[in-house]
C-alpha cells in the first residue's frame, strides 16, 4: 500500500503545481492587459495634447492632464506591486 500512495501524492503535487502555474499565467496575462491599457491611454493623451496644441493655445487642459498622469502612475504602481506579489509566489 505504501507504493500506491506515492504515485497518488506525486500526481496531486503535479496537479497543484499545474494549477499554480495556470493561476500565475492568468495573473501575468491580466497584468499585461492592464499595462497595455495604460500605454494606450498615454498614447491617446499625447495625441489629444498634440491636437489641442496645434489647434489652440488653451491652458485649461493642463490640470486635467496632470490628474490623469497621476492616476496612470497609481495604476502602474499597483501593477508593479502585483508583479512583486507574483514573484513571491514563484519562490
């Protein structure tokens, strides 16, 4: 009976390891999507600012732009924190 338990335990360990890898892969994919979204937002902001600068000299958007950049920085900081958490899980 001792021999029968070992293969079962190895299979369980392999299944747990596979589940952990699947979870980590999904988390990394989700974080990647978040980073892509932030990058797209930044690109859109740059294009909008360039368009506004070329069509009119208006300083009203500067405060709003600063707030958006701060929000994006918070999102980036959050994503970095999540990557650190995933790194700890891998150890």
